[in-house]
């Protein structure tokens, strides 16, 4: 695909596909029609020039293909009942106001792809495939699964949508909170999959962060009144703003405290701060915590009291041991290492979690108890699996020894 | 679109219920059946005798082989079903959640094939 068309594909395919699915009632027919339209674009655009409104051109072309396909299917099967979606009628009743129509369709598509009746892996794959316009092989590489496995996952999900008739619509108000939570989870999962990776394939996986940000923006644009949508986007932007400072020149882990803050992406931070709600659900609170770090010019200027208070609030909403650990660390920084250590020791259920021991080790190191700190680092090292984190913990352990 | 709602419950637990508890569940099913009939969603619905009354039939090499009981030992057994005509899966899930068995067992929602 020529670069100009490739870009249009990446930016517009989700919108166009969403409309085509509504028109045809079929993911497969819609995908085929879109593919055909792009093939035609590859043939005509280089010669005749890119149309003024490429998205509209593609939609019109794909729609024509769709009508042909539906006609063919009708004569072949002669089973009118199977074609409950009369594309020709729908086309006539279509609003001429294209942008609004396209936006609504994308929202339907998000909710259908993230329907709780589909399993999480299927939701993620289908969202990236339809809304993100990623190919099956790109998604497979990003999630480190064999391509046939991923292809099968997508086929199964599309079949279930069709056979079980998962609705293609924005959920009603009473169902919206639960359904929106599912969409947010999928987007954040895509982001984390890209963010957590620092392996050889990090280039491909870094794209997942970009994709998650794009989906997060779409969600904010379509449902701006939901503060958690804004919280989620702000959280992702703030985490992503530190992308270039998280690792050193040799790929080694650099903790927040030691990061070169001049490398933080200020454009992303500014965008996040504007979006940020003042309170809200778990995503908003985590974003507020990240924003507090982002605002501190140096580690010493960090408002740890505010961070501890925000973790306290988060702990009430998500009373998990991992949140309790983060809260304890914030208390340690705000009120004293001893107080923090005391809180950490009250979370025994994290005994087999490497970051629990890493956090203990860090506080023991600050308290100048090197023997205890070394023991905690060693315990963390027996549990850690990520090689980059392992390298970091080993380095810390070496630094303790005089 | 027709959906089969297959109700799986723990038979062993059912036998240890008090008469009042059993009565409350029957009232629940009666209420549900009335509601889906009134809304014109109801196509069929039956309760099944316990799996102890079941006979499993297989034909192998032209011979009919019968086995006493269900083919598999599971914690929950198929105890009954409804067939409802719903708009889409969301509506089907909404009604499946109202079936009394969903509160202590589980309801499997399966779309019915249109030939």
C-alpha cells in the first residue's frame, strides 16, 4: 500500500468499517468491501490523485461493493430471511450528515467488540482488528501468539457476534456503566501490553500504546461526559510521557526517582492535565497520582502527602493488596520510612510478589539497614521473571555491598 | 431470534432443601413463566426429572447401547429449559438472569439455529 493510502487506512478504516457493518449487518461482508475499496484506491489514487475527502470516497466505493455482494448473495441463496439487513433501504434513509453518522457507528463497534459475552482475548483482538485497523499478523506479533491462533480467535468472535446476535448498538443507560467498564479495560490492557514490553520486539509493541491512546481519544470524543474516559486517557498519556526516560542507554530500568525529567514529553503531560477530572473512579485517581509526579520538577518536590491521600481513596474503591502496597510506599515517602515499612509488613498476602520485596528492600536501604535490605532484594530476585527488572534488582543488591 | 436457556443446577443441593425453600423457588419459576408469556417471548419451557431418571442411548456398530444415568458426572446438571424469542443477546441475557436457577446454579444461553 502506498504510504498516503496506508495512513488513510490507519486513520479512517475503523470509522468506515463501523458504518459498513451497520449497513450490512455482517463483519465479514463489511471487511471484504473495505478491502476492495482500498485495493481500488491503490489503483486509482496514484494516477488520478487522492480525493478531497478520502474517507467519503472509500465509504462510497465500499458501499457500492457491499450492495453488489448483497445482491449476489441474495440470488445465490434465495433466502431473503437470512438477509435481515436491507442495505438498499438503509442507504436511502441515511442521514446526509456524514461525520455524525460515522461517529455513532464507531461507538457501536467499540461496544460490540468489547461485549462481555466475548472473552477478554477476543475483545482485545477484535477491537484492534476492526477499530485499530491492525492486521491479524500485526496483532499476533504484538501479543506474541501464533498467527493462526489469533486468526482463529477473531473468526470465533465474529461468528459468535453473528450467531448469538450480539447487538450492534450503544447500550441503554442502565447497561452503560458495566459495558463502558469493559471497553475501558480492553483499552487499558492494550496500552499496558505495549507499555510493559521492553523486549526485542518493543518497536511493534510500542505501537500498541499509540493504538490504545487513539482508542482512548475516540472514547473521550464520543462519550465526553464520562469522567473515567477522560481519566483513562489522561492516565495513559502521563505514563506514555515517560516512555523515553524509563530505560537507560543499555536498556536498563530507570526508576521514577532517577529519571531525567527533561525527557518527559511535556506535550503529552499538558494534554493530560487539561483532561484530568478532579476526582472520580480508579482511572481518574491513578491519573491524578501520575499527574502529581508529572508536576514535580524534581523527586524532592513530589507532593507525597497528596499521593498518599489519593492512594487512600483508590484503596477504598479497589481494596487490593497491590493498591495497599502502593499506598504504603507513598506513606513511607510522606511520613517516614518506618511508618511505610510497618504498613507493608501488614500485607502478608503479597509474600510471593517480587515488587512487595523490592519495595521492602528499598525502604530498608533508605533506613540504612543493608543486611535486611540485601535479604529482601534476594527474596525479590527469586520471584522476578522480567529480565530487565531482574537486572535492576541485582544492580541494587550489588550497590549495597561495600 | 430464539434462544434456548438451559438451566443447570446442583441436584444434590436441591434434595436437601426445606419445603418452604422449594416452594419459594417454584413461585419464582411461576412468576418468570408468567412474565415471559405476557411479553410474548415464551416459546417453550419444561422442567426435567432428576438425572437419576435418565438413560443415555448410543448406537455403536448398529447396536443400541443404553446406560443408566447421564453420560458425565458434573457438579451441576441440566434441570430444565426455556425457549425464548428475544431481540438480541442483550435481551436474552437480561431474561436468563431472571430465571431462579441463575441465582444458585447457572443458565447457558444458546442461540437456536435457523434453517
